[in-house]
């Protein structure tokens, strides 16, 4: 059974926004009390948050589909719908978030670091929020927007200061077990370590983390063995330690050839590993043949520029010197890092000549793209004529009709708003008068016009009475004409 997973594909879906409500307040002797439809609730977000207690992506390997809850629709009586609940997904420290094309979306390092992987849809406005001086009783509401749904890839890259690399059974797990309090599985057969092990080491005033990376073999950077699966865990480390086995029983291996092979795999993998500081630990010098071989190859390694330490995890020999040497390099690396700058909010105002949308010709169609037009289309209930008229008003005020005329569009031409796969296509009519025809001008409702003053109404009645009386006086029943 899989117990450690450091790369998964996750399908996330944020919650949809709730629809707005179209409602009219009614009570006795007041059948048209005005619009009172509430707004829809916001859909829940999908949020990735670093949790130090989580060390693997195993949960998402078994359950890769995650969805936040939808917002509730609005109701009459100016009652807004409830917002959807955000879905918080805990991930290990060092998780990298990529999109389906492999582009890095976020690098989550540090407790509490978060990333919104899917944003919930906005709730639709109810007709109470859409009412205005011109549109006193809208007979429609806006639909809620769908939440973002997409596929992402989570990759775990171990956050450690020091990485131990080397052939299988070189003694890396034994070293980390005596340098720190980590208790990895140790055995005398290759590939005992199947997951990276982390340990915390204290050397003087410096505290650093050390990682035991599973054994590398020739071809690891191309996927042989476990190398490609775990080489990503070396990327964040400040120092690399080559753990070379001086007591190997394999006749075709020796510390120098092992070192050359590991270096070749690190160069082939890339990621800047070739620039990391390096130390060499000649392990298992407690074995007589091992000490002799270590003394034989040490001058050659030092001639190549390596700092060499003869160590034994079993006899605890040379460990203090190695630990303090690593602490020195880690401290220097930390000091060389630029100080963290305070977070600055960069405000980029919209350009004066930026209309917020574009109109292009696509064969027989004129295609309109832009955040606002596409959002408005998603919010429109096309089964309601008044809602379609409201959309036409908004597009006209934004300047879409004017740009269509400039682009050469004529009445009856096809216009598509939105991306190719999910566009709304209609036949364009300039200055389209949509909506309920009974309302007169688009969006107006004369049923809710303010009543005339009482004095004016009395004057009107008196004028009507005088006109009728005058007509009666002038009436002659014997007039044959």
C-alpha cells in the first residue's frame, strides 16, 4: 500500500454563486409594494494552506476530486442567500502548485502560507438591488456565476538545509539517525529507504534540517529506480553531502566512480543543483578495508576541491566535525540570502484608452472578449426578455455597439460573446429595444410613477367638468346638422 505520495493531480471546483431572486412585496391593499428580491450568496473558495502536521499528499492521491459548497439563492423579503463554505485543503510545507501545462502557480513554503486554487462564483443580484429611478420594478434578477473548476498538480519538494545523496546502501539513513533524532528504517539491502527522511541537527548555535534522499543509480534523472521521483526533494537544499561507501562489496564500484555517477545525474536533472556547495563523507571507515580505501581516495577528492570527512555512523567517528562544517555552510548561506522585503501592494490603474473589452472579426462572426461582457452574459437569464434588455443596455453603455459599428458590423450579423467553446451567439440589431414592451422605454415601468399632487388632480377634474358643461350648453337637440 502506498504510504508516501509527493506528486498528485487534483481536480478542484469552487462553489457556484447563488441566483438572485425576482420578487415583489405584496400585502393587503398594497399589491405592488415594490421589488424585494434578495441577492444570491457567494460560492465557496478552494484554498490550499500549509500545515506542518501534514507530511504527504496521500489523502489527495485517494480522493483527487474536491469541491466547495455553492452559495444559496436569494429570497423574497430582501433576504440574501447564505455564502458557500470555503474548502480548506492542508498541504505539506514545500508544496509547489502547477497548472495542467506545468506552469508554476504557487510555491507554498512556511506555516500558514495559502493559495486560492479555485475562486467561488459571485452571487447574482436580486431585483431589489437592480431597482433604480428608471427601473422601479425589475421583473428579473441576475444569475449566480459558476465557480472556477480546473485541474492542478501538487508536487512536494522537501524543505531542508542539507541533503544526503549517494548510492543505495551507502549509509545515508544511518548517518541521519545518529546526526539527528530521526529514526528511519535501516537494513543491509538496497532501496531500504522509499521516502525522504527529515531530521533536525543542532551544532553550536546553528539549528538546521537534514534530509536523507532515497538512493540514486545510473539513469536516475531519466526515471530509473527511485531517483527521478525524489530528485526534486534536493532542489531546496543549501548543501549537498556525497555519502560514499568505502566498504562496498561490489567489484565494479569505488568512491570516485560513485561520486562521478551521482554528479552526472545531478547535472542531468538540472534545477541549479550543480551550483550547490558540496561536502564528501567517506562512510564506513570503521571497517578496516574501508579506512584503507578512504585514505587512498582522499587526496584525489581534495585535489578536486572537496572538503572530505571520514565518518562512521556505527562508531560515531567524525560526526561532530561533519556536523559543525555543515552548520558553518548553512549559516553562511542564510546570511547571504537577501532580507525579506515587506509586502508591497502594486496598484496598476486601468489605462485611459482601455475599454475593458475587444471586438475582433472571426470569419462570419464578430467576437467580443472582455471580463465585464463575459461576466454579464453568464449572469443573464436569456428566457427573460427584460433581463436580455438589461444586458443590451449594459453592453451599449460599455461601448460595445459603437465598437461593433467601427469593426464593420451590420444589422443581422452574428456576434459572439465569450470564449470559443462557451460563447453566446446572437444576431446583432443596433440599439436593440429588448425587455417587456408594456414598460414603454426599455427598463422603465410607468405603474410605479409618482402620483401627481392633489391640487393638480383637482385642477384636472375641474377642467374636465368645465369642458363637459360647456359641451352640454352648446348642445341643440333640434340642430339637424
